[in-house]
C-alpha cells in the first residue's frame, strides 16, 4: 500500500478535493479492473472517455479519482484530483507506484519505422550470450529473463511497462531492451522512465492513419530522444536523412552508426547471400548467419549499443556471430531448390528493403514471386505504394488479404491495385484467401525460384471482424512446398 500523495510526485496537479494522505492499493485506467482501495485514472481516448465511468469506479471501491474534468457532484468520502493531463499523470503515478524500476535497470529504447523488433530481440539474445540476466519488451513477446510474458502492443501502457520493469528488477535483470512506438511517445506511455540509451533505426511512410501527416510522425519519434537526459546516450542511423533531426533537441550524448556514411560505428558489407552476412565492423570481420543488407544496419546498431553500454568489443563480436534470425524477419527456408522467405514487411520501405535484398542475392535466372496484402483499419495511403513496389521488384505478384479486421478484404485489394501501372498489372493476380494465395505462389514456383510472403511475419493469426483465427505464413508455406514437392 502506498499513500496517494507519494504516487502523485511530479504530476501537474490543478485542484485537490479531499485528502491525498490516503492509502491506495492499486492504480487502474480501466474502471472494470478497479479494486477496493484503488485509484482510478479517467483518460480521454479516441473512442471512449474514461470520465464517463467514474461512478462505476467508485462503486467498485475506488478511494481516489484522477481526472481532467471534475464531476458536478463529488462525494466527500472520495479524493478527487484534477490534473492537466491524465495520460501524463498515469505515467508518473505508475513509475512512483512501482518504485521507479527504470532507475534500477539499464533500459534502452529502440524506435524507428523498421527494425525495432529485430534490434531489441538481437540485443536481448546478445546480452544473454554475454552472461547477463536481461529483459525484453517487444511486439512479438516480452521476457523477464527466461520467463515469457505475452505481448499485446509494440509498447505496453505505462502501468504495464513499470510493472514488467519492476518484475525484471526483482528477477535480477541488469538490462532491458524495449521497442518504443510513435504511438507510445504521443500517448505518454514512456514518460517518467529513465532510459540509459535510445536508438533510432530509420523513418519512412507508416501510421499516417494515426499521426495524419509525416511531419507529425517524425515529431513523435523525435519526442523520444528529447526525453533522454544528459547521462544517457542517443544512437542514430547516419544513413537516414533524418538522423540528425531526430537528435537535434536531445540532451543525450550523440552517436551515429552507418553502412555508407562516415560514423562513430562503421559497418561494411563484405559478402551477402542466403546463408548470411560477412561484415567488417570497426575494422573487424565477423560472419553473421542473418540475411539481408537491412540487417547489416540492425547488427551494427546492436554492436554500437553494446559498446556504448561498456561491453568488450571482441566479446560482443564473438557473440554477434552466433546470433540467429528473429522469427518472422527474413525467415528463410529451402525446399527442393525453392527458396521461401517470410517477412513482417508491412510498410512500403520495409517491403522495398526485403525485395532489394533478394535482388542483390539472386543470380538473375530465377523468378521472385511475392505474396502481399495490407491491413484493414490502418493507413490506407500505403496500399497502392505497397502493390507498386511489390510488382516493380518481383516477377509475379499475388495481392491478398493481411489482417482485414473490419474492412472488406476485396476492397483493400482494389485500393492496392491503384498502384499498378499497365505493365505491372500483367504480373499481378488477386486472391482474397491468403492461404490460397500462398498455395498459388508455391504452385507457380519452379526449381531455383524465390517466394516472398510479406506482411505478417511472426503473427500466427489472421484478424477478421474482431476474431483472430489461427494463421501462420511460415507453417502454410512450408507445408505447401513439402506437399507439392513430395
């Protein structure tokens, strides 16, 4: 139990009605999960206003209400605190309630359009190999050292983040590597956390359904680095044209990594094929069984982060050479001389990177057959771009559904087709059923050909009208290739 006045430390308070010298058992921003003696934080969301559920929270036993708008009638038995922003308030309250766990662990956040999951997962695996207890917060899964915790968001809400960090500290974890989404920055989910470092991978077209403009999206990413303190480091991809813009308002110590430009941490690609990459990092050659030029950036970011965290160069490079690909990120199989690749690429830039990587590795005689869709209830402007890139860089394209959610998958495909010019239209087929689309790609493939299934990667479900049905791209690809080549 903690006193309300203690967990309100750093919160911008406008009015208090009642006493803050009251014990609270829990914090909740969902009225349904309020428990006896808890404090309810009423947040205004995109669709629902938490202020509408204040009475319900009190009925469930809340002893304190944190809100932006005070109700007309206030019980004298309940403490009401009016604040400037309940989103900001929740972030500070969560950190205080869990004894500010981010100050007791070396927390590194990774942000960018592409590469976040791969980078944090490789960092987690690298530091495990270096002998540390480590935490991971990612799109795919969360880990408290060896203990797996299901992930529901790229970046969890501030309550969940602090609770997980608290559990990591209790488990003896010395480091935690965390994806930081643009949504999380704007919604103050990472406010109040102490980051030892922040990493910027790249930025390109994504999430304009939420941020509305590309400038807003850039500002959201930049906001993360603005939060970093003087005792932190900021690491940015110098080959991205916005590398310096991202860090211009940051107080942190600035560092850069690159494959092309001059940088503090420099990588050169010596060899690249379907078995991995031979890299020269800081003048030291290292072989990594991870495929693709874009992964050279991820591996360099991982190396640089480890060095900035005080690790030994040779030990880091040795551990780097034993890392394996992240599930659903350029995941590669070969069945009877047909290559299959499953990748999470769900933005125009990510899809282009994957297809260009395939182009660099291929001999030129084989077909590249791409299966791609776009998610429903998400940024619609990238749909024609995705189709155009897929067709331009492939020999055959099959447009299909991704996670249609509440949209008509056929309508999504029609919006994708707008990006096809007359020549590329001849390369394209459209099959709404994703499983049948993958099966068609396999049927079209001949010896030596390459099949790319893009968009869902690690996801083992397909979401249609609020229902998640089991669906695994790699599982279907492998089964179909085995059947057809039996």
